[in-house]
């Protein structure tokens, strides 16, 4: 078995400057892939993520709210690395609260970034992906379970990603391209720290007694991007510590 299973592969990760995205970038690079990743605002943080990979990863400024930015990120990745083998749609936002309290711009942002930008990135990437290509969407367990109020629209967007993944599996299989949807549960990040105010309620509905880590999600994504996962497609796969058990 190769110690660097993604050697010679090229990847684009959207939203890779922090949290789960940064964990994915780090693992893909460690497993041999050349990686580009997008960031919308945190330039210094993005540069730090790239530096931590020894310069293997390349940051691209792109705002997933804008179609032209997403398409340009795909084009720049393919041009820089001479092609594209792996697309990871990780960029996402969440606003929570009663549906009557959510602002329309918050709803629009979730629909645009969590759903529309995923479709745009996939459409652009398919001009470059060939036999053995991998598309990995980062969804959420909230597509399957919303144990607390205030998650309705966010769950809607992640359910859409789940359905898109299933539909595209049929469409892309004849081209030798797989597509899967990774659904993390509570992951220890700046946005949802393991010692934060939400942790007690989250742990109360989980089978395990801890949050997951971005590195664990990165390892899962890297496996799906690799040669041993060629028979997995159209699946929504939970990494949630038993949140949905």
C-alpha cells in the first residue's frame, strides 16, 4: 500500500483557510496531493495553512457567493497544476434561529454558499475531471437529524447537497467519476469549540463523549479521494460520534 496514496493528484478545496477545511487541506497535502484552496477574507490565516504544508498548498482568494470567483478558482487550480483530480466542496455558512427571525440576507447567504456555489464548482470542475475523478461534498448531519430548534434553513441546504450527491452519482458514473457527501457532526473548531456553550447539549445527544477533530474529517475525506474508495459513490457518510445513532 502506498504511504502517500494521493501522490500525483491535484485537488481544490473550497473554504480551506480554517476549521474543517484547513484539516482537509493538511491531510490531502500530507497524502501527496497538490492542493489549492479558497478563502474569502482571512488572508493571513490562509497563508498560515499553506505554510504548514511546506508550500504544497496554494491559497486562492475567492468568495463563494460569486459565481465568477468559484469558476476562476477551478480554472486557476487546473492551470497551476496542469489538471484537476479532486474537488472538495467545503465552503459553507450557517445562521440559526426561528425561521421568522432569520434575515432574508442570512437565508440567501446559506442558499448561495451552501448549495448554489456547490453546483457551480461541480459544473466548472467537470471540464477538467476525468476517469478516477473525485467530488466530495461536505454536508452536515443536520440533513438527517435536527434535534434542536432553529436549524431549519441550514438543514434545508445540507439536505439539498445530499440529494444533489445522489443524483449526480448516476450522471457521473459513466465518466468514471465518483461523488460522495461527508456529513460531520460536532467538530472542534473556532466556530463550535468543544468547550463552548453548545457543547453540553451536543454531547447529550451523542454516543461518544467528545467532539471530533478537523484532522479526523480530513482523514475521511482523503480516503474517499483515494484509489481504495473507487466503489463508493452517491453516499452520504456520517462522521459524527454517534450523533445520528
